């Protein structure tokens, strides 16, 4: 009988630990998603964004956001937007793209007390200049790059709308080269999804938020809500077949996970997100 109190003490500890482990298991991982204004593109002729003549003689305004994903294991920056030089000097490119920017990414980061050194990982949906300008402002971050996209961006002469000078730090930055999907923090909450077609290594991002649910940032797989269903394929995509397969993948994933799609260039999708420095969680 003298062992009875010890038995109950051990049992109590076991039950307490078991319950607390169960409680810990149930705790969702707290992630914040910030959408940051990284410029704007006014397109006076949108025809090239559909190879089936859907956008002939149409004009459109495109948002150009960057996204911060704040995870307990570090911060991921997704896309680095248009060049800061546009803040002082807006530009018209190719006669149809009017590019503007009102605030630098670094000034936006300052609003929530961050500097580039606080950004653990940087990845871009693809290497077009409206998604990758400013990448070299993060030389101390780990760059997560698709192998095929890096090889594509480095080809000479530079492919369509790629400014490879933004990659000049890649040889000295810490780099993770990936081939396909990639689980950024190793817990399934933030996953890079291979969605080639717009460019050979184009990728999208899936984020599982505890309150807001699953969010898909689709890069340039779609340029507007109207190019999601039915799918409109830009004439300058590197592969129509890959674009269609990637769209099919995202549409099925969105349906099966009840995800919220953010078409990054769609200004209504961008404006529908909490205004920075507010966030989704
Ligand atoms: Zn774009």
C-alpha cells in the first residue's frame, strides 16, 4: 500500500503530459500573411494576355503586390515587385505598359519594424521584372529558386521581360535550388507549387492559415479573374500545354481544399486583402 501514492503520482503525471501533448497537437501554427503594394501597371492594350482574342482592344490596371508570410520559423518574402526607380520616375515600356510605384519595399517593411536582414527566405513566382526587381536587396536571405527558372533567366540574350541583373547576387547569396514543389518550413503550412507554363519554372504558393484557411497565390498563372475561368493564355507564355496543366492543377486544388485564390495582378483580389500593415491569419 505504501506504493499507492507513488503510483497515483506517476499516473497523474502521465495523464497530464498526455493531455498537454494532445493540447499542443491541436494548436494550429500561427502564420500571418501581409500583402504589400509593390507597384502598379496600367496596360493600354491587353490583347497579348489572351491567345484567343478575348482581350483585343481592352485596357486594364494590374496590381503588382509582394507578400510576406510570417511563420514561427522565419519570414518568407514572395515576389519582390517592380523597381524602386519608378517611385521618382514612372516609365512606359513597350508603348503599352505604364509602370508606377508609390513606396519602396524596404519602406513598407519598416512600417512593421523589419529590415531586409529579417527576411529569412525569398522566392519569386517567376523571373519577369515585375516580380523579381528588388531581389538583390536581400543578399543575406536564403533565395529559393527553381532550377529550370534560374537557367532560363540566365540565358543570353535575356528572355522576354527578364532583367537578369536582379540575379547578380545569386552566386554569393545562400541559395536553395529546387526542382518542383517545396515545403518551405517543413510542416506543410507554406508550400511552393510548381506551376510551369508562363515561364519554364513558374511557381505558385499555398499557405494554410489558422483562421482564413487555405490561400493560393497564383503568380502569373492567371492575370485577371476573367482569365481564370475560362483560362486565357498569354501569347508570350513559354508553353500553352504546361499553362493549361498548371491551371488544371490549381483549379482542382482550390476546389478540394476550399482555398481562396489570389490572382496577384487582379487589383480587386489585391484590394480585397487586408490593407497593409493589416494581415490575414
Ligand atoms: Zn506579372
